C-alpha cells in the first residue's frame, strides 16, 4: 500500500519531470516500499542527476548507501547524495550531512562543517538539528562556532552554492 507521502511525491514528479522519468521514479518508490532497494536504486540512479529530480529521491539514495540497503555500505556515496539534496534545500538531508561530518563517515570528521549543516537544517525547520548543533558546540571553541555560523550564513545566502 502506498503511503500518502509517496503518493504526493509521485504526483509532484509527474508534474515536474518527463513522463518517462516520473514513471521510473514511481517504479523506484514502489520498489522502495516493498523493501526492494536494489530495484529502487536501478530506477532512481538514471534520473538522480536531473535538474528537476525530487530531492526526496536524493535523500533516499543517501540512506540506501549509508545503511547498505541492497548495496554494500558506502559512506562516500551516501555523502554525495546527501550533499545534492542539501544544496537543493532539503532540511533532513542537511541534518544527515551534518551527522556524516560529525561522525567522520565518508568525509573527514569536521565539527565546523557538522555545526554548519546542523545550523542550516535547523534554520530550515529540522528541530533535531538544533539539538545536535548545540551538542557539538560543547566540543568547539567560540571562534570555531563563529566560523561555522558565518559559513552557514554564506551557504544559505548564496543559494547553497558556497557551502564550505
């Protein structure tokens, strides 16, 4: 059974993407909901770099690789998809990218980058990110916190083109 969220996303895809891409995206959602992550991946990868791809697909690709759902875990690949969704304004992807930096999964561990992405995600409405930002702040100096805040402002003010 389709979830409401995926039904809405499928409708949005059909309006914003080509018919073929929308059909492939819907096949990917159907596979995702059935737990067939390899088939979801096969459907989504060819459309994932399109300009008008729904950011939810990019986020789910990040999860597939981070969790090893149907593929070997690949944190670097996960970071790639989270970053693509993040620069399109997806708050949960921004939170996920911050978490990857905090843990050093797929990237060098970097509290400043983690703080920046948590700060951006919080500004975009992800409440959990504010909690993580505050927790990581306890491990940072006032100078590095200020640096992370400046970077977050630059990133958001540039439309996610200058993000560290």
